[in-house]
C-alpha cells in the first residue's frame, strides 16, 4: 500500500491548510499518482478543464489532455527521472480546453507518493491575449480622428446633395424619380455609417455609476428576445455574489447588445438550434499593466457571451477587433472595434475563443473601487 500525501486521513489539518494555499493560486495545479490518475486539484484546475473536482478525481491525466500532448511526455519523464522537468509553449488545445491554448508546464515529484508528481500549468495565452487587446484598443482609437473628420467634411456636403436631390424629385419624370430617391437613400446610408464612426471618440465614458452587471445583462437579454433573438434560447449562469462594477450603463448595454446580436447572427448563418449563454464569474489573478508608470490593474470580473454557432473563420480571427473587419455581407465591421474601445475605456479587456458550436466572447472588467482603493462588494 502506498504511503502518500494523497491519504487525507493522515493529517487532515495540514492537508486542509495545503489545499487552501493551492486554491489561492491562479494557476491550475494537479496532483497525479504513479499510475497517472488524478488525485487532487485546485479550483484553478477545475476552471481550466471545465470540470468539477469529483469528476477530475475519477479521471486519468491522459483523458484530460489531447492525444500526444507534450505535457503527458513531460509527466512521464518526471516520474521516470524522479526530478523536476519544465516545458514551455506547449499546445493543450482540445474541445474541453478550447483552441489556441498554450501553456508552460512545471512537473515535480511528490515525496512519499511512490512515483506521484504535481503538475502546474501557466497559461501563456493570458499574456498574449493582453498584448493583442492593447493592439485592438489602439486600432479602435486609430479611427477616432477619421470619425471626427468624416463628421465635418462629409456630413455637411451630403446634406446639400440630399437637399438637391429632393428639389429635383419634384421636377423630373416618374422614370427618373427612382434615381433621385436612390441618391437620397444612399446619402442616408452614408450618414448612418458616419454616425457610427463618431462613436469612436477620446472622451472617457460619461455618467459612470456603480452597476450590478446582472441588471445590465438582463436588460440586454430582454431587448434581444423582444427583437432579433426571439427565436433563440437563452441560458443564464450568473455568480450571485459578484461585486459591482463602475461604468456607464448605456455604453455597457451597447457592448453586450452588440455581442449578443453578433452571436444571434452567427447562429442564423449556421442554421443550428440556437442557444446563447450569458455567464458571470469572479476570476482573481488576472492583472493588466497598460502604461509603464502605472500599477497593474486587477480584472477579476468576468462576463461571457457564448453561442453554439459555426465559429469565427480562422482567416479573420486575429483581426476580428480591427475596424472594418466583418464576416457579414451587409456589416460595417465597426461593432467589435467599438466593443474593444468601450471596454478599454472602462479599464477592461475583451477576448474570444472560437470552436465549432462553441464561440465565447469574454469581457474582463475591474471592480468598483472606493476612495480607499479597495473593491466594493455588491450588496
């Protein structure tokens, strides 16, 4: 019989303290016995594998990793050599963990476990996603001056063109009247596009207030179900203890309405039985440093919009938040650029993961902070 730290009955108090320490870590930690079975995990590992502790403890590591994963080879080498081994930029993408999942893996022997090891994963994509987010935010802001220029240089001449077309409308034949109306329709369409461009401004979000993000999401859901998403099933997975966020209600409604509308249109394109999942969670450990002199900002408030549509085409995935990039024939490509800009103005980031029938847009926001700088808890 193996003497082991896996035997919880030996020193329950010490083990309990150890688990509290492991659960405080933002990195997934998995204890594996000499036969490759998962014996213990922390909360971050449950989130990483999207499985509960009890289910993970009934699994083998080979069941959790993709076939031929270099992580499995690292674990075998660490068991064989009885020495710590590290691996960097290892791909652990799978239907369970999502696509594009790169990790640094650290494997070390566990004393008195007859070949057991502990595996810790550090997700590289977090830092890389933050870098991409800064690029997306800059791309959105790069059209700010263009929007102001369009408003001044284009809308005024368009008004004159439309007025002239209306005057001609009463003096031309019925056959030619269709052309004057076409001029009016096209000028109206261009004005609407310019109005959307004006949304990109350097002004900070006005009217910031303490918000219950669930109230914002419920409003978005009701608007969607009353209109463009009336044929789609909504599932809610809220964390009821989530603290408040400080932000502009109107702008956050605009952001999540845009994400839900995109999800709805993707479902329609895929011709599937539509489902959109709105979820919230508290994810400690995510911090972003945006300026050289600034302190890192904690972004623990997570809001996800997930749909079961066909997913984002790989050829535009890396440019999805850039202005004028769209998969829709009638789209302008400004919606997600505006989302990135508004969330950036709120001090947060937005990212996405896309698999067939599982595309998730994840928004990370800071908590509301009082004058003391401490996060305020939701009442």
